[in-house]
C-alpha cells in the first residue's frame, strides 16, 4: 500500500467523505504525475475531471494539503533534480520538465532546495565522482 493510499484511507476513516471527491483528487494527481512535463493549468485539470476549478482547488487542498499547482511545481522540481544529477543542462532540464522560463525555474529551484540548479548539479556530480573513487 502506497503512502498516498494510506493517507486517503486514514482521511476516509477520520472524516466524512464522498467517494466522488476522492476519485476526483486521485484522478487529478495521477493526471499531473503522468503529464507534469506538458503545459498544465487549472482550467485543463478541472475540465478533465468535470468540476469547477475552484471546487477542484478546495478538494485537492482538503485531501492533500496543497493546491494542484503547488503539487505540479513540486513534482517538476523533483524530476529536475534527477535530470540534473544525470548531467543534463539546466536549460534543457527547464524545458523538459515543463517550465517556460529558465529564470523562473532557477528561482523556484533555489527557493525550494537552497541552491541554484547549477550549484546543485556541480555538487551532485562532485559527490558522484567521490563515490566512484571508493
């Protein structure tokens, strides 16, 4: 059982719930996970789940503690770490994960991880080379 499934089960047991709402937020999360590198916005997500964007935000925040937009940015940034560790360029990583501007990508990356993408990549490569020597 995954962490998220355990959390949903816990929420079901502790709160009044509606299976349709749970299906909506889980479906939205799956869609984001499968399409994080594409241009996603709240209008598209709400259209896919046949709900209003304001209702989707409320539901998502109730069940996951963050908005779909916050989750999307976090998902993209986590994927960026993987690509940077593999040696992909910062600009290439930026566009591959769905950001439109390298400067906004760098700003968000630094605010979340405390390092610029370039600094993160240098440290990751340095750490990787140290491990290979042993």
